């Protein structure tokens, strides 16, 4: 979920409701309360992003490259299911292949 889908605009109605919950506030109090709520929303968004992160071969220590007329990218992880471990020729895939042994571990 994006931040702009989670943050409310401070309207007169919201101010009245906040005043009812927290008592009369000045702008400093309002700023502190709103910033705390925004911080919580950002923390939740960052947690969601970590849960849905997909393994990226370009960032992986097991990705190796050799050049034989072309750039050949392969996975050097010992637990890979694919015997060849070939990832691509001249470019890497945007996400890791389904046989990647680290693919599931990223979301744990």
C-alpha cells in the first residue's frame, strides 16, 4: 500500500475529532500526533515491501559472469535445482528464476 493511500488530510472535521480524543491542541501537538501516525504508516509500508521483495540476481553474491563471445550469467549456488544454473546471455533476468534456492528465503 502506498503512503498517499494511508495518510489523511487534516480537515476541520479531523481537527475536531482529534481535539475530542486528545483535548485541545496547538500546532506543535498536532504536528507531533500526525507525524507519529505517518511514522507508523511508513514503518508498515516498509515491512510490507520487505515481505514482498523478490530475489534479484544482480544483487546476489552467487551470480557469476564469464565472457565467451557474449556475457553468460549463471548461478553458482550449491543448492540450485537447475544443474546448469544459467541465468541469461548478455543480460540478467529482472527477477530470480523459479529454481533459485534463495527465492523463498528472501521473504522469511
